[in-house]
């Protein structure tokens, strides 16, 4: 009965129950969780989303919003009950309007991130969110997870790129704050409720995004360093030189780049000697590579780096970034490490790494650290590959999260909570925060039909 109602709302092109079509939607990108669903439903408008949610609310049936399904915490995957409906935003993929003079763009939630970046470039503007999954993740998913990526050091997370939002609530009503204003203090900032809430408070159907001027020619450098602490000191050194022109500042361990070379065709390290750590950086200094070289030489004289290569052209830059963007795929191909998407204040990163090393040596001496991340904003993917045969990594994960917490950090920096990290939320957020989160969830979704079992 409900399924027929849902099919009627979206018409014949808007649903599938074909197991072949549905397969890839039932498991997350890393294959950690597998669920099941009776139907994948794909509306084309906020009005259709509204009608679908209303029908599901009346029937008391849960909805799992799904974007590009590239999430790292299994948030877009239904549970194993076979009752939860997947609502895919894939067909809501229009760019509604671009306002170059207002530096803003209106898009539907199912727009692929790369399409948005290119639409900005087409009017000589810049959309600042960038991550390795940009060819397949959707802006709705990016906003729902408050995604980070490689440019946060300069532009902030997904949350900071939003001027307005449209969302469908659990009772089917549509709430639109699709304004394109930089200043607006009229009441509560409702859009921020939905950003980072992983589909548990509402379904995002559209957004007004903030655009920037083009940053100009980008210079890319790969730098070899002896310790992760040097990365932090190098960042301070470079900021004194380049102020906020640092567009990206990524840390990658020698082992991790080794995984990329091993698993990803046509990749090789451009530096002759190896080093324990590398920083891959982009700076927007008008293409003045002589200046970059001079600054890096001074950094070397100050013992902040041991070697460096500056990309001579965009092809070389792309090759370097290809190595970085392939990390998640290389890591998945090797074996599933225990993921820890943590952040600490940048100034405490060295202490975190030193104490983390001691902690792993004590708990699991045979484990392999798989560390990389967005060190410019204090976010490290501090992943641990446990020795073959190790059953349970909970002890290791808890010890790492405790350390992060002690240092004033977060156990969940940019990937969200989903279903995989849910058990940890009450431990690392105060009672008051958890109580308010529950109050919000109950108020906005009293029947618990929006992505139940995720986040809280
Ligand atoms: P999905 O995976 O489909 O969904 C994610 C969550 O959002 C789910 O809870 C889902 O229910 C909800 N959701 C999706 N769409 C909507 C909507 N319209 N309304 C309400 N809820 C919705 N993340 C980073 O932050 N930084 C990175 O650098 C980064 N790099 C990545 C690299 C790779 C190779 C991969 C595979 C993933 C990476 N991710 C990264 C993780 C992932 O969070 C992002 O890819 C992206 O933000 C998820 O978008 P998506 O459309 O795939 O969302
Ligand atoms: C990245 O920084 O590459 C992503 O967050 C993906 C990952 O952590 O594997
Ligand atoms: Zn990341």
C-alpha cells in the first residue's frame, strides 16, 4: 500500500525495486555495513520529497536520505530490517541560478560537487569545497555531513559555504531560507540545524552557496619533513610569509604514499630520497614560483624540511594531487584499517602524535599506523591497521579517542557520526549537549522516521 503510494508520487522513472539497481546502495563506500530496503525512491522536486515524507510519516516508515553514498560512517545505508526506504537525491541535480555579482549560486541537493565547482569557474568565480570524492559526492551529502576536505585551512568547512537552505521536515513541510545574504540576523539561523545533522533532522533539497573570487594561479609543492611536528612549525613559518594564501596543507606519512604507489597505477614519488612524512601544499601567490622556492630554501635552512619539489606546470601539480586524492582508495585496497577521523588544536598535533605512538606501541605493537590528513586545520586521519587475526579494535579506538579528548580535540572531525561512531557520541559530548541534541531530534522528528539509528 505505502509502496504504491510512493511510486505514484514520483512516477515510473522515480523508483526501483530491481535488486541489480539497488545493490550498490545497500552498502557504504568502504563496505563496513550492509543493509536492505524494499525500494529506492528518487524524487525530482521538493514538492515530491514533501509528499513522500508525508506518506512515510503517516505509515510510520523510516527514510534514509542518500546522496553519492561516499560517506565514511555508513550514514546513508539502511539497516537490516528491510523496512527502511532509501530516498535518493540523484535526480534533483539542477543548478538553479548563478549570481556572479552576488558571488552566490542556487543548487539542488543532488548536484555533484564537481559540477558546482565547474559552474563557478564558468563565471570566473570559485566554490571553495574540495575533496577526493568530488566526482561522485553530492552537495546535499556534503552539507549533511558538514564535509571538510583540502581547503578548510583557508575557507572553512561546508557549513561556511552556505548562505541559504531548503529542507523538508519530518512532517513533510518545506522550510525554505533560500536567501543569498552575507548579513541576516533575523531570528535563529535555522539552516545550520540541518548542516552536519546527517539526514536526522530534515532532508536538504536545495542550497544557496557562497562563491569566492578565483584565487589566481596556484603553486603546488611537495615537501619532505622529518617529523609531523615540523609540519606544524612549517605552517606557521609559511603563514608568516604568505598570510592566508595557503589554500591547502596536507600531511601524508611515508607509509601512506607507499600504499598509493603500490595500489594505484601510474603513480610514483617525485623525490629521490624518502622521508618519514610529507606535506603537499597549494599556495595562491600569483604563480610566483621563485618566491615560493626562496621561502622553502629559508625553511630548509631553519631545519623545517629536508627536500622539496615545486610543480613546474599544471600537469605536474595534478600528478602530485592525484597521489593525495588516491589515498582512500589505496587504503581500501590494502586492508581495512580502523579509522579515526580526529582533530586537535594544530598546536597540540605534535603532542598527539608522540603520545599516540607510545600508546599504540603499548597496546598493539604490531599495528601499522596509516596517518594522513588535513593538518592545516588540525584534522588527521589517524588510522590503525591491526595485525591479521586481531578481533576487536575497540580498545585501541577508545584509547585514541580518550587522548584526543584530553587534548581538547574531537573524535569526529569531518566524516560525521553515521551508524559507525554513534556509541562514542555520549562519551565525548557533555550530558547537557546530548540532552539538547535529543530535545532537538524529538522536536523535529517525533516519530523518529528520519534516518533512525544514525548520530543519536
Ligand atoms: P552520502 O554518503 O550519500 O550521505 C552522507 C550522510 O548524509 C548520510 O547520513 C545521508 O543520510 C545524509 N544525506 C545525504 N544527502 C542528504 C540530503 N540531501 N539531505 C539530508 N541528508 C542527506 N569527507 C570529508 O569531509 N573530507 C574529505 O576529504 C573526504 N574525502 C573523501 C574521499 C573519498 C575517496 C571518499 C569516498 C569519501 C570522502 N569523504 C570526505 C567522506 C564523505 O563524507 C564525503 O564524500 C561527502 O560529504 C558525502 O557526500 P555524499 O553525497 O556521498 O553523501
Ligand atoms: C581523505 O582525506 O582522503 C578523506 O577524508 C578520506 C579518508 O579519510 O579515507
Ligand atoms: Zn579527509
